[in-house]
C-alpha cells in the first residue's frame, strides 16, 4: 500500500535522541507505517538543509526511481544521486517503536539529544531542535516579504 492511500505524515513532534542514536516514532504513526511499509523506512540527508529525510520504503522507492533515472552526465543530477542515494540507509522500526539513526546521518544533521520530527505528507524531516528553531524563525520572518511569493504560491488561499 502506498502511503498516499492512507494517513498523511503531519505535525511537529519534539523527541529525544537516546545515547545509542535512537528516536521513538510517535505512536500515532506506528500502525500506519506498519501497514504502508511493514515498518521499513529509508533515511537520507536533505541536500538543501541540515536535516534528514525519513521515507516509508514504499515512498522511497518512488523517489529512488526518479533520481536513478536522471542522467549521470548532468552534474547537478549526479550530485543529487551521490548524496541522496549514497546516504540512503534502510532502517526498521524496532519492537519498541524506535528508529536507529546512523552516525554519519546524525553527524550531517548535527543531531544531539533534542530533535524535532516534522511531518511533510509523504515523509518526515528530522532536525536538531536548535537548528529547526533557527530555520523556523527565519521562515516566519521571510513570510511577510512579497519577494518570497511566487505566482504559484499566490494562488493558494489558507
């Protein structure tokens, strides 16, 4: 079952990273992730921000197919392939509802004890709490600027 056929991943959750580098997946997502991907997830780096992207396996396979189909002769595409596919790490939610975040991934996102799990519909982002707060505040400060609004965004009414 594709994730888009079920509940979306949304919300902001403050979590603790334990001494072994694990986070507890919020309980509200566990049964949905079990149904969508048998608790199989893929974690990779974000190429634009100091955070991690966490995909249910079924969603990651769609992303990987798109990335893999890009021409390796295009420098930007090759950079994307090397980073997203190169750092992609298969993980499984354990019996206690936890995910183990590898050392290289934790290092990239500068994760320490306090982290933020941010739902993005088909995936989560995992941020250091302090980096997320700085980024969020910068986004909010930019929100009032007309320069950040594209024609596409101007069509949305909240």
